[in-house]
């Protein structure tokens, strides 16, 4: 597979063009989340638990897809809504798809403490969460996977 690094603006254009050619944004989100989960599972085959920290936008929606895939695969999954409830239509759709699955949803990071990554090794996935670094300035954490 050909891989290249693109800017956020270039990615928006790629997604817009794909949408115009018949690939809905919701399908692109599904593809991204499933691909991320496949990479996570390949990198950490012994992991049994997962904490996915999701923002309120479409990157958070990718995280909801990843969380759903992991839960369906038998992982113990916790989703932290770092910025509150999802706000974009596709992220809202994928958040709703978590309903009925064995996924703990947390709205307060302080409540996570030890239970989020219990059970024989775990992973933490941060999905581009804006983080305040100074008043009026926001930076994004890159998507990252860490062994707990």
C-alpha cells in the first residue's frame, strides 16, 4: 500500500473527493476505525483491555468505531468522552452504535483510575484530542497507542 503524509487540509480534500465519488463520510469513518483496530490488535496481540479517549468530532467517531470493533472481539473496552458528547452527525451515529455492547462509557477521567485497563494488559488510544497548553492556545495530541 502506498503511504504518504498529508496535511489536515489535504485530507479534507481527499475525503471530499471520495464522498463526491460515492464513498460516504460514514463509510470512511468505519474504514478508519476498523483499520486502526487491526493495527492495534497486530501490535498488541496479548492485550485484553482498551481505553479509547475520544473527542467530540469525527476523529472521536473513528475512536467509537475502534471501540466497537474491540468490544465485538472480546476486549474489555472503556470509552472516555474527553470533550463531552459527540457533536458531528457521523460521530453521533457511531456513538449510538455502542449501545448494547459491553463498553463502559466514562465522562470524567478522574473516575477511571485503575478499572479502565484491568485484565492482563491493556492499551490506551488517544484520538486527536485538543488539549489546552496555554490560555487561548490549543494543541492536538496525535493518535497514539501505548502499552499500559
